[in-house]
């Protein structure tokens, strides 16, 4: 007997583009220039914040699946992994919030080579830093929708009697 959903999924800490990996919020990252907020900072590094938010968002979409973030204190072995490389997490010249990443979702015991795919999400985010952060949060939720769907499409997890 097999089930499609892994019971335990680890969200690995993402690789964050160097231009985004800073205390101050990147407001705009277009035309080969960065514009940083003069006063607003992230509450913690993006490499710590994003996987925790993503794990929470995915767990809401997949009841019964336990998610945790790499390096969190846990005494369980994951059956699947979510890996991200984030290349954009800011506003573009058209005042859109942009989330761009490579994502790989794979079973822990699979011999198949890992494949990744691109996610590019945008939505209007004119206004202040709060508007940008709100839009980026919404986009991260949309990415969680796509990642949850990929977890649901993983090959069956063998049970103990197989």
C-alpha cells in the first residue's frame, strides 16, 4: 500500500541572491541598481524568515503533512525536501512586487536526479514599504500553492509492508 503524500517534509534554507541578502529591505532591484529602504529592515535574515513562512503556508495547504525547516530542532527524518534559490524579492520598475526563484521538490529516497523549475510571480505594489512587504507576502503564499501542488505530485511513498 502506498500513499502519494509524504508525512514529513523539510524546507531547506534557501539560497538568497547576494543583492537581497541584507538587513535593509530592498525596495527596487531593476536596471542593475538596488534601492534600499532608508529606515525599514527585515525582522530577521531572509534566509531564516522565508523558509519558516513557506513551511507554515504549505502546512495550511496540506493538512496531515508535517513540515519543518532545515536546522530546526526535530527528531524526525524527512520523506521529501523543498529547496529554493531566490533571485528576486523586491519591486520592479513597473511598481510590481516580484518573487522569482528556482524550486526543487523531491522525495528523500529517490534515485532520480533532482529537477528544478522557475517560479516568477508579480503583483502591483505601488506605495510605501508596507505595501511592498504585503505584496511579497502574498506572492510567497502563491508560491506555497505551487509547491504544495508539487508535493502532492511526488511519487508514492512506500509503506512498511512493501
